[in-house]
C-alpha cells in the first residue's frame, strides 16, 4: 500500500481499511495505551514497591539489632552491675574529707623531696558532683627540668589520685628567682575525694531542685 493510499483512508470508515492497516493501527493504539499505563499507573506503583523494599530492609536491620540486644539483655545487665561495682570500689579508694589535708601535705613533701621550691601552693574551691568532689590546687615551683620530671613521676605513683593539668614551664622573669633556679613550673593539680553520705544526699537534692526550677 502506497503512502498516498494511506493518506486517503477515511478515519470514520476504519472498518473498511485494508487488514494490514487495521492490524498496524491496533498495534499502535496498544503501544500508546501500554506507554500511558506504564507512566501513569505502573511507574508510581514500582516506586512504591522500591520504597517498601527499602523500608523492609530497614525494619529487618532494626529487628535484628533489637533481637540481638534482647538476647544479650542479661549479659548487659550483668556488665552494668559489674561496672557499677567497679566504679563504687574506685570511689571508696578516694580520700575522705578528713584525709585531704594529709594528701596535700604529701604532695608538698614530694616536691620538697625533689629539691623544688614552692612559690605558690593555693587550694581552690571544691567542685562537687553526685559521686565525688574535685579539689583544684594552683602550684608554682622552681627547679630544673629534671626535677620537674621526677616530681611528676612521684605524683603519678601516689596512693591517691592526683593529676597535673595546664602545665607550663618557662624561664623565671623575676631577677631573684633567676638566681635560685633555672626554670619555673606552673600547673593546676587536681585531687579528688569521696563524698560523705550526707554530702552526696545534699548534692543530689540540689540537682533535683535545680531541675524543678527550670
């Protein structure tokens, strides 16, 4: 069938078209319908299906994670108990309020034993938490680098916890200090003590009152 014959076909008389033309037109209509159906119906459904599969994988992962935690719940509880017991034992190793003065004296003696000269030894205000109290002490000592190193090593070996923070070593600026020692060490020493039951209760009450006031 020629192109001119196709052009002369009457759309209103499709029933009398040649059979090949009718079949071709039917195939074209089916293709157009399938394309419209894909874009208008199937495509959104496929996107929903992909989203559902992704959500399914996420839910499976969440389920397996929770299942693993549930299976090991008893082990987690036991581990928590052991951590609390260990932490409690460590707290009890901290000095009590009555022992702080002797601990500070011990720190001072360690420095003097290493030949250091204390230019400043100033305890600050305690910082209390629900479990312990932190006592900062500003120190400034004169000596040599070797003496400072030995002093820090001795502090680390004390039976009680004492840390040296914000350490600064420099040549003394004061003329008199220069005559007596080559270097000056400034630091913030921190030691910790165990709160008495009454103190711990007061701290917890203060924290609870603070939360209520917010």
